[in-house]
């Protein structure tokens, strides 16, 4: 049965506030007391609703919020979020002044951006991103002397607030040697900054790095995927058996139609599944536009009345067909669970993701932002 909150909705996403608090407490417990906790809420809070999740995590006591863009940062400021905010991604030159006005810190990873901020007349806090081996954003080691020279020439209204890097393979035990090398190179940057008179907030670790490399906690840790109850990788989950993360997201949809179809008939576009028995099929009004990948066509499941119902035929843009032959109680109005728990059964996002083509991160962050998120 649908609740009053979901009445009038064909599909919705439920977010468990108790699970958010649980995960926050577990992850905060990994840190030394003086280390700051950054909650990374980029990409619509990994699909969990940027504003709603940020409000919850601010109440729980996070020290910082990390976003991808100035657009996300400004949205949070308009909605009353007071925590320090760092834009982790690239900020367009024409939007740097907005960051200054709204007290939003930005990442600086190129000399072009350093030149832009040097001409700013108002106060701005920057975090310098260094490339210690991932070769994505960041200044490289050979540029260290030049970086320090430019930073020393900046006007006093520009605060060098942070120094950070990002690990390429912290969630993969096969990359341990490379991760340790990244930590060592970052320490070189930190030492040189200190000798030059800069003592910024140092941060390197995201969820996996925080779990597996305590020496990488430095002054702050950036927790993203772990906060949402999703493991960075199966290897990290295996290594951290005492850490009981709880998924906070469930995705549900109303059954809109039920029909009987004879053995030998084809189902869906291109008849990719031919029924091997007389079957009872149900139609759910969600598809790849909503974020369910086509890769689960003919090999995924949903939960209805606590039982698994196979997805049969191709996932369409706005509909899926499920086989409910063995679940006779299914009727129009029944609730199907795409991600989450129903009775003793559970479907996690990692079971939807095809490990050869995508990841659990991609599944949850691509859930359509127009689907209503209900926090409770």
C-alpha cells in the first residue's frame, strides 16, 4: 500500500535518515578527534538529493561539504546551508566572484586559475589541488617551485586554505604500492608548503582511503560513497568486515498493469525473450530514462511482495515488464522494489550494475533527479 507521502506518485525514492546517522557515526569513528569530516554531496548527493542530504548531514555535525560545481554550492547557500563548502571541480573564471561573495572555497589546479584569482578584489579561499599520480586535476611535482612562487605573490585577500590530492586506486589492494607513493609525494608538497609559510588544511583520502590508509587522514577526510551506505569496492568491504554500512536509498514503483500471455509469445522490443510457459506479466512505469540501465534486460529482478520477479524483455525508456507468474498476489497497485529491501529479500545497487560496464556509483548517481526523494 502507498503511504500518504507517495500518493499520486508512480515511482519514488525513499531515503532512511536513521541509516544516514548510522553511517555518519561509523565513519566519524574512524577519524582522530581533530580531523575534520567533509561530506561529499556532489552529483545530487550521489543521487540522494543535494539539498535534503546536505541538511541532514549538517544537522549531524559534518565540518565541511564538498560539491562538484559552483552551481551546487550556490544552490546550498540559497537553501540556508551554513557549513564551509569546497567546490572540488573546475570553476569557470566568470563565476569565481560568486564564490567569493557566498563564502564558497574553490579548487585551484592550474596557473590559469591562479592568474584569475590574483586579480580578485574580494576575499576568496582556495584549495590547491596537486597531482600525485592520478593525472587528472592538479599541479605536478615538477611545478612545485613555480606554484609556491605564484602563491607567495597573491594578494592578502586570497587565502591558501587547503592543499589536497586524490588517490587513483585506494579501493584496489593491487594498487597499494602506488597509493603509498601518492601519500609520500603529497607529504613532500605539505613539507614544502610549510617551509614557504603556508599551513593549509591537508586532505587526501576519500571513503576507501580513509578506511584502508589511516596515515592518509591528515587534517580532513572527504567521505562520499560510504556515507550513502555503499562500499567503494568489494575488496574494501572484505577488508573492513567490522564496518556495518547501511544503504540509505530504496527505489519503488507501482505496478500499472497485469496480463496473462501464452507460452511461445515474445516480450518487449525485438522479442528478446520468448516465454517458455504460460505466464503472468506485470508492467511497471519506469525505464532507462529513470535510471534503470538497459543492461538488466532479461537478467535483472525486482521485488514484489517479498519475492523476486525477473525483468523480462528489454528495458524500455519508460517501462519494464516483470514475470509474476509465481507471485499470484500481484495486482495493479502492488509496489515493486527496484533497489532496497522487501521482506527477507534485498536488491542492492551493486547487483544492478554490470561490473564490466559500469559501477554502483554510476547506478545511484544517474537515478533521475526528477524522481521525488522522500526522507524519513
